[in-house]
């Protein structure tokens, strides 16, 4: 199943389902974060800003995700810090999905003295909460190669502090992840747990490349070690779509597992203009994970 929505000019979509309403949040505006709503995943309404007027971020409001947790709604997002023009994560709170979301503090969520993007939260079945984020290639240079890598850290129950030090869980290493000589990416993590195994999907290559795609890795612990699948689980389809990536997971009608992701609005001209899509996802009998993007 593949649903291509009419929402373009976005990226990094995330879906929160509340009752019979789907709320979509995405990289969508230069000065804040927009919210879209739907009842059927096909027809969408642009509702306006749920977050705007940041006290600490000047632009690059990317990859927003909104979670219902302990009676509040938390917005995790990327922004460029006014203080040093470096990318960081922000955490804001509201009483409902429309917001307005207010930052917990007039500063980034945390500062490790390096650029961070693409935060996602994973709520384990034992009640523990984990933050996965990306050390961004804009400042992370390894042996002369700009490299985006994924880290994991456990959060306190109130989501406000780290419990321990972040652990690196993924770095570009496979042939399809290292084709570029100067810039390489593992970014956009999303987590699932199935039969005691942790599944992490992530995106590879540059977002404006037709070869932007989704990989998968599995582990017995939230901190890994993660074993990567040898090939992407979703990649471009010649003559159809290009650059599928930065996915997230949610439950649709009947608790069906779905994934949201973007593709290039014009596959002939890949760019930051992207279209929101949905597809079914699941686990085969042997435990391998798949995304079904057939129409």
C-alpha cells in the first residue's frame, strides 16, 4: 500500500493519532512548525503553526515529532541556535496537539558542543524512555569525511535530563552508505520493538538525492549493537518515485502499523521539495522487517 498525499514542500513527516484524527507535523516552514490534520490519511487540512517565535532558534525548524505523555504533549524538533548558528534539538510542551508549544527553557534541550538533528523518542515497554538523535555531518568530520551518526541515551521519566552518556549506535559503513567520498549519512532514526528485538530504521545519503533511502538495523538492546540489513528496505523506484526517507511509525485503522515518509515531489528534479506518503509496514515470519510501498 502506498498513499501519496497532496502535501508537498515538506519533509520528515511525523503522525500523531488522537481519537479519529491524524495530526501531521513536518519540516514545513522557515520560522516554525506547521500542523496538518486528516480523518482518512488522504484529505488533509493545513491548520497553521503549532510552534513559532522561538526564543533560541533562528531557523532550520526540521523533523518535528509530537508525543502524548503524562497528560501533556511534547514537541521534539531541530533548530539552529542563534548563539552560535549550530544545529541543536529543542523540546517544547503544550496541552493539546494544536499548541501553541512552549519551550521548556529558552535554550536547546541539551548542548554537547556539537551539532545535533533528527531527535526521536522511544518509549519502551518497561517504562523507560530513550532519545535517539543524529550527530550532524555539518560539524562531525571523520578522516576528512563529513559524517552523520546516530546516538542513543536514556532520558529521565520527566524527559528533562540524561541518564548516562549518549552511545553511538550507527555510522555509515555499508557500500550503499559510503558511496559518497566526502559526505555520508545515517540519520532520521525511528524505533520499533517486536518479540523482544529492537528495530531501528534510518535514512541514508543526502535528502535531495534520488538515492536517499531507508535502511534497517536490529539489536537485543536499545543501545545495540545494531546489526544492519545489507540493503535498503525502501529505495527509489525508477520512473515512479525517488528519495524515500526520514520515516516514522504510527498506528492506523484497526491498529495497522503504518509508516510516514517523504519522496521528492518531482522525481525528475530531486530537491528539498518533498511529498508526504504512507505505506504499510510489518514483520515477516522470520522476523525481518519490511515496508510495503506497492500501489
